[in-house]
């Protein structure tokens, strides 16, 4: 009985950061999309790059990051990197 309780507690502690990461990932993605819609490419790029840095592999996020880079060039707001 005690082993079962310890196992359940360990599983909960291990899973807890995953829930936080999922919420943070959604927030970063939503922030990036909102910045892109508001024609703020530097903020959008920062959000989408942060997702990539966290290991998120998502076709939509990659596409939106590319759009943000293109928008930045179009707006003549180029920055190295």
C-alpha cells in the first residue's frame, strides 16, 4: 500500500512540470500569433524562437515564425540573427 502511494506521488511530481510547460507553450504561441496579427514581427519572432528553443516541433509555429521574419524584412526592420 505504501509503495503504491509513493509511486502515485512520484508520478504526480514528475507530471506536474509537463502541465506547466504545456500552459507556457500555449501562452508563447498565442503571444506570437497576436504579435504577428498586430504587425509586431520582432515580438512574434521572439515568441516563436522561444518555442523552438524549448524543443517544440510544430508546423504552424514554424510557418508563423517564417511569416514574422518576412514581415520584418518587408517593414525594413531587419535585425541580425
